[in-house]
C-alpha cells in the first residue's frame, strides 16, 4: 500500500491532491486543510492546530496534534514523536498505518529559487511572510532520518522537484530513495 505525505514546499504545486486521493491515503500538514480534505492531517504548531480545531475540520477528519482538545475531535501525536515537526510525524503515521511505500512530496527543505522561505502558504495566517528568510531544516532532516530508521519495512521515496534539496543524510538510510518529480508524475498519471 502506498501513502502520499505532502509537505508544503512549492514543488508540490505540480501534484494533483485529488489524483493522489484516488491512489491511496494522503497525509498532509498544517494549512493544506484549507484547500484539500486529506486522509490524515498533522499540525504541531499551536496557532495552526487551534485554527484547524476551531474551523471544525478535526471533528470530521483524522487530525493529530500535540495537545488536542477533546471537544474538537483531534488525536494526540504518538508519544515517541511528540517533539517532532508536522511533516516527519505525518511520514511516521503513514508507515505506522502500514504503508510499504511512503512518498514524501513537497519536502523541499531548501529555499525557493530566489533564496526565500519555500512554502505554498507563505504570507497567509500562521505562516512567515512572503520574502522571509528560509526556515532552518536541520531538525526536519534529523527527524525524517529517525522515522525512516524506525520503519525499516517501509520504503521512503523523496520526490524531488526543482526546489527540493538533495539531503545527504537520507542517502545513508537503506530504505530511502530519491525520485524526480517528472518520474513521479508519470507514475501516478499512467
């Protein structure tokens, strides 16, 4: 079973979330809920989690956060990954849910083409402004590497668009693979 984990890097703009939902479970992070109802949503930043809960989304959809408010229907993130960021937790949940292939899409972990914050929601509520400096990605790299190592029976495929960094640490993990965005789009659209 394949799972598609969507970060919010700009490279994911090339991918149809609706198409992915036809193919398998889709795990998303943070503000993606504004545009798409994904299979599983994760938000660890408290203002973002509050926005999601107050929108009503978490009552009707599977939503994980660090401190869910029971009246809004959210679920607690797994204790082992409590201090992790949303994207790595989403990848871990996909593997824990039984996905043997976990596609990481929009996990760019690099600045946009002109060196700024790389996020499709830049400039919106609960996000850095357009033109802001890039976010430090060292924690995401470490956390994703740990998730991959914790789930050796799952293959993690990092889908690389034009703005996606090539993460050296990932290449040292035996169940990691890097795939170009062009190849991934051919795969899902065949």
